[in-house]
C-alpha cells in the first residue's frame, strides 16, 4: 500500500458532525428548531462536500498512489504497539465516506420533516450527528484499533437511537439487546485483534503496528493466525452486520425512529462488518477456512432472513429481515473473495434500502404511526410520490435490469457460481424470495382498499417536500447507482471494480501469483484472483465464462420479474390473503416463520436465563452471602468473640481504645524482635 | 531498585500531605455550630494539595524512573526509622487522583449537616493518610499512614453512614485489620533481615529493601520469600479487594455516605494494588514471578465473579460496588503479566477506575438525596424529569463498560493485550467480562432511567449546579484520558519499565 499523501482537511470530515453533535447536544432545547435542523443537516452536508473533495483529489492521483492520510496524534504509545490516531482515504474509504455523508445528508434532511413535531428534535439531531461522526471514524480509521473506536461509537449511537423514544420500555429494551448482542461480537473482534497484535508486535518496527498499511505490508506474518483471527473478526462482523448467530438484534432495532432505521440499520452501520472484512482482505485471502465460513454463514443468513420476511406484517420488520438477507449477500461476496462486489452491493443496497425505509417512514407518518400492513392498503393514490419512488426501489432490490440492485446482485451470484454452483442455487432462491416479499409489501401497502380506521383514513396525506425530495434523489440513485459497476460483458467498463483495485492489490498480487502458477487451468483457484487483478479478470472475460455470465444474468432477471409478477398476482387477486397477511403458507410452516424460528426464545432459555440464575442464586446469594460472609467472615468474628469479646468491645464503640492498644502492641513487638534479632 | 534523583531535596510532598492535617486541626478548634466555616476550611485546605498535585503532575520529569522530590529526615533513630518520602511516576498518578477526588468530595459533602466539625476534620485526616501512603519510602512510615487512614474511614462509615453502618464499619475494620497484621509481620521480617548498606544495621528504608543485595541470608530462602510475598499480598488483596476477601466492600459502600464511598472506591482500593506495585513486586521480584499465574487467575475470577454479582444486585450502590470488584480484577490481571502493555493497562485502570467509579457513586448519591432509596427497581423513566442528570450518569456508565473514546477502555484493552501474550485462556475467559459488563450496566440504566416514568417521581428536581460542579471535572478527565491518554501513559512509563526489568522472566 502506498504510504499516502498528507491531507489535513480529512480531520474536518470527522470533526464537522462532531461539532454538530456538541452544539445540538449541549444547547439542546435552548436552540430554535430551525437552528437545530440547520446545524444537524449542515454539518453532515459539509462533511459530504469535503468527502467529494477527497474523492476528486484521490481520482487525480495515479491509481497506485491513491491514498490520502491525516496523522492526528499518538493515541496509545505503549511498548511495541504504539497505536496512532490517524485518518486515511483510499478508494475503498472514499466510497464509504461518500455513502455515509451523501445518504446521511439526505436522511438528515428527511428527518427535519419526519421529526418536526417531536419533543426531542435537537436531541435527535445530536445523536444522528454523533452517529455520522462515529461512522466516519470507522471508515476513515487507518488502523484496526481506531476502526474499533468507530465500531463501538456507532454501536452506542445505535443504542441511543433505537431507544430514542425511551418512555416505551420495549424501545429501550431493544436498544439494550442490540448493544449486548453486539458486545458478543466485540469480544470476538478484540480477540481477533489480539491474535494479530501478538504476531506483529516487535516484528514490524515501532510505528502503528495495527495500522492497515503496516499489516498489509506483512501478510506473511499474519499467515499463522489468519484463520483464527479471521474467524474471530468475523464474529465481530456477525454482530454489527446482523449475521447468524447474532442477527437477532436488528429486527428489534426497528423500534427506533424510521430515519434511524434507514441510516443506521440499513444504509451504513450494518455494513460496517462487510467493510471491515473488505478492509482486512490481506488477512482473509490467506485463509480458505474463514472465507468458507463467511460465504456459508452469509448465504444461510440471506436465506433464513428472506423466509422470515415472507410472513412479517409490520412493514419495517419486513424491511429489517430484508436487510439481514441482503447483508448475507454481501458476506457471501466477501466469502468467495469478491470483496469489491461486496462493497458494490453495500453501495447499491444503501440507495434502495434507505429509500424503502424512508418510504415506509413516509407511509407510517401518514398512517399516524401505524406500522402494520394489514391496516394499510390503497395508499398509491394518496401518496403518489412515496409509491413511485418505493416502486423504483422494489425493482432495484428485486434485481430488475437496469436498476441498481441488478448489477450488484447479479455479480455476487456470478462470483458465487464460480466458487460453487450450490452457492449459486441458494443465492438464486433468495433472489426469488426477495422479489416475492417485496411484491407482497407493495401490494399490502399501496394496492387494494385502504383498511385503516375512519379517523386515520381522513387524515391520509402525501408527505411534505422535505421528505419526498430525498426519496426522489434516492430513487434516481436506485436506478443509476448500479451503473458504476456496469459489467464488461454488457459492454460497460465496471468502473467501480477498477477504482477499488488498488485496495485489493494484496489480493491481486496473491491472485496473480496463483494465476501465474496454474495458468488458468483451475477455474476455482483463479476465482480468488478474478476480483482484484485486472489481468486475472481479463483472463476470465476473455475465456468461455462470458457465456456463463449471460446465462446467469438472464436467469437472475427472469426470476426477479417472475417472482415479482407472481407476488403481485397472488396478493392483488386474493384480498383476503392480503388482509390476513398470512395464510399463504398456513399451518406449521407459517408458525415457524412468524415465530422467527424461535431463535430469540432459544437464546433466552439456553443462555440469558441460566446466566442470570447462576449470578443471582449461586454466585451472589450462595458463594458471597452463605460461604464467604456466613461461614468464613462471621465465623471468624464469632470465634474472636468467643475468645476475647473483641467484637463486643468493638460494638461498644471502643475502636479508639483498640487502636491505641494495637499501636502499643506493635511497638512492644518491634522492641522485642529488635532485641532478639540484634 | 530505584535510585534517588540527584539534586533531590524538596518539601513539596510534605506540604501537600500535611496541609489537610492542618485544616483538620483548625476545624477541631472551631466552634461546633460554625458549619459553613468547617466546610470552607475543608475546601480551602483540600484545594492546596490539588494545586500542588497538578503542579507535580505537569512538572514531573517523565524521562526517568528515579525517585523525585524526595526528602529524608531521621525520625526514630533508635530503630533507624526515617521520615523518608519521594515519588515516582506511579505515585504521582495516584497523588493526582487522591487530591482531585478529595477536593471534589468536599464539594459533594456540602449538604452534610450532622456533626460537620467531626466529618470534615476526619475527612481531611483521611486525605493526609492517603497522601502519606503514596509518598512514603520508609516502610514504617508507610505503615503508619496506612493505619492513619483506617480510623477516619471507620468513623466516617460508622457515624455518618446508613442504617447498618455499625455492622459495615466493624466488618471493614476487622477485614482491614487482618490485612494490617499480615503486612506488619512481613514488614518486621523484612526489617530484621535487610541490611542498611551504610551502617550494616536494620532498616525500614524501602529503597534498601528493594535492593536484593541488602537481603540477609535468611531472606534468600525461596520458601520464606514466597511466604512473605503471600503475607504482604493478602494484606493488600483485602484492600483491593480480591476474591474471596471482598465481602466487606459492598457492605461498606452501601452504608457509607456518598463522598466516603467515592474515596473508598476511588482511592482506597488503589492502595491495595499500589502496595503490590510498590512493595510486593520490587522487594520480592522472584516471588512475584513465581505467583504470576495464580494472580492472573484471581484477576479473572474478580472480573467475572464481580460482574455476575453486579448483575444480581437490586441496590444501585451494591451494583457499583461489585462493578468495582470486577474492574479491579482487570488491574490484577494486568499486574500479573509483567509486560509493558499489561502493567501500563493496570495502572491506567487504577486511575481510570478511580475517576469513573467516583462519578458513579456521586451520581447514585444525587438520586439518593432526592428519593431516599437506591432500589434499582424502585425508579423508572427518570430520563424524562432529569435529562441532564441522566446524561451525566450515562456517561459514567458507558465509561464503566469500557466504551472506546472514554478512559475505561484504554486500561482494559491494554490489560487484555498484555495478558493475552502470556496467559491466553485466562485472558479469553476474562474477556467475557466485557459482555456481562455491558449487560449489568445497561440493565440498570434501563430500569432506572428509561421506560415509563414512575409516578412517584414526576416532581424530582434536576441535578443542581453544586452537584454538577462535583462531577463535571471528573467527566472532563474521563473523556480527556479516553481520547488522549499519553500524559498518563508517559507519566508511568519509566517507572514501570524499571519495575518490569527487576522481575525475573
């Protein structure tokens, strides 16, 4: 990795939202709403402008020198670790900061309308700005420990925002669940980091041992711990990016205000795990085992979550499980070594899923905070812009050409196919499920008769421009957003792919080597190379796989269209199905799905309650109270009382007397011992 | 062994230590009704050491492990006992913590109305005792200061405490006394078997005791060294407190008035680990290495056991008390591994736990003053009526659960990094503490501050300016040393490196 050109303005990308947080957080209700909103939106928009500057500056550099750095200070100068605080923009983090600040600005703007009547207006923007700050630290960090600071920071903000309406105990409980579940992941993250630190400390000089540049420069030192560290870091990613087994917090996180769901729990924070794995690509390419686990876990998560999404009746829950499912796709991409494609899906998904959430928010806003789709229906005519934009997003997530989701999802499935057709089959099935549950969501929300009560019905309205405008921008992005990765077999140049190439140069070098050795003999081996190395890529596109790409793309497209059509037909024709929101499967399978496979219950009874019981009844009430205090401490006290009434004397308040005699005793003993010893 | 900084000679430490004692004497001479005067005198005489401590912290030479600002005067010549004081980086860190918290505790004690004369006089006496422990370089002097702390603490709990104060005070007293006896015996054994290189006689000089060349033949027997180490260690372990010597802590905390809890958890617990660092390790380094693994295991037990017990509590103060047991486990784990990361983490954790737990106890005190109870389940929704108080308490709680960016994280993470290289399994098990830690902290936060507002407390007044004055400075340090810890790290670096070099591998 290039050591980077200094760019001191990077710190302002991070600082602007922090300043916004400080202003809104400290002055809070003393500020007029207009000022709170201006500060909240303005600080993120400012960061966006700076991010664009960083991007342009980066683009002007030769491809292999595209790194901007801003060294801040020496954070933990201890021994051989010397952890620094420094920021870095390379093509990967450039994508992420544009995403975070760009989509972030839109969502902040939308929130001005959505939260207009809320008591905690300033507090909301304070938290939201703090989140953007932490997220930017996460993606700009030039070292793993600093990334972890952002990682925990976004977790904190997620906690605060899920429980934003904390008067409702369910909301704050959901926040707590999110934080604690993520802590399990953090435990893995930290251990993974320790394994790496141990290998590097003292081996790579004094500076910033856990810096990405340092680590990437010494992949051979990481090789012995690649699998264990890779798996532990991935455990961290399953927390933040809601994968099996730690995905359970994300659906509950929908308790937060909808803009929060859009920003944190769809577009940005939950993709942090994918980002981290892509960032650590030089570690992961060295471990087949960890990569395999990531691919399988990602795929399974995609499947499980998509099936649960089929039967949810809360509009946000459908989208939440959909997010879990899509994150599974991204993990799958990373698992098969296609890091750039994973990041591609992070970007496109951010556009259409943020749009879907904001659209859902618009609906919820109109429905007086009703989220159950069984009470919706027929909103198409009342909320034309919400409907149109969400429809675009639906086409995008379903993977219809030429909407954004088509390109990224298709490429993931293609890469999965190259690794193993079995991965493709499951991924393909998930695509079918995706289109189906989205069609169900759209029909139950926008088509047919409105099923709300009369009062709600009379107040139905389209949202104000400040909310619909961000929807429109995101709708445009949901169309054109995928074009940055227009594949070569369709006559494009796959710009994103080449843009990200330098970041995955380690993969390239590794891959090129492999390619050099086997000279394209083994398709499977070359797959790892294909993603990052242009040479390897050319090898593929030049070969017979262009046909495969075409076939797979057509298959993807037809299943998307077919499944959409099927879903629309089923739910528009059979209103009773729509009103009940279920019955399509019926019976036991439906109970299993609507019960979310009872995983929450399993965790509750197998882990949480036993630990609570052990702590309360065994450790505290028995070991502490009975054994130590009862038997030992009071036993000794009673013993003393027996022999000398010491305790009685003390209880009479004669401690002073005791202390004096104690002091005298000390001196007497001293004198005696001195005589004897001397 | 540590060397004295050449040039030497300064009375700054003596001033710092005995100013509070002067204040205490002045207060006892004042009429009993003059409450405002008692408070003011206490505030002024506690401000002195704080100013001097800040001066010490900023002017201390961080480039050397030598003892600085030392002062050596004969005290009881017949036993070769000296008034010998001086500081290294570790003691300076602890002195800053002590002076800082003592001062803020006087502010936090402003609403004490019962026998203000006795309260503030004892409080200042306590400060003198604590300061003395951290500057003493003569073991006998160390012991005297150690015992001086004991009495004011006993009375502060026993007179100004809660309903079961007598029981708690006696339990505290007996436990600590047991520790003192062990320390005393070990001290005498060292006294008799360490030679003063100048005179050839016995000596309490701690620097002489640290120099293995001065150890007599009886003291060279490894078994004896192990027994001595154990005696000293248990003496200090009771103060830390290390499982299974910890049960005095929850009782003492529950009954103690707020400011006393702050000092107890913030400073007194550190005396234990400071003793290990200042006495056990440098005087018996080989025994320290020999006990390394058991120490690490005890650290892990403290972490997990304390966290689990904290989860089971329904009294806020007891929860914070058990969280201290857990957090002091990190210190012990870091001390057990004798490498730079672990030891640095341990000392940082000593300082940071001092500030964070002080914040938590002050915050519990605020709500206790209003609601007159501390039942976690007896509140609910306080975030609605006391938003500023809620933010401040949340800050303390998130620092306690080790959120990066706040000071608690740095120490914990370094302890883990250091311990991981040496005792992998123990460290991994200890790491589970960060999950349980999050659980008990957030569960309490939820039950007290979130959810629907408890109807009884709709009129609860927001945190007052005086209360904020006592806690905001701590919050500033918690954030400052979380974002930028180098001032602390560099302060202790040379002293720790010097100590680590003494310990046989």
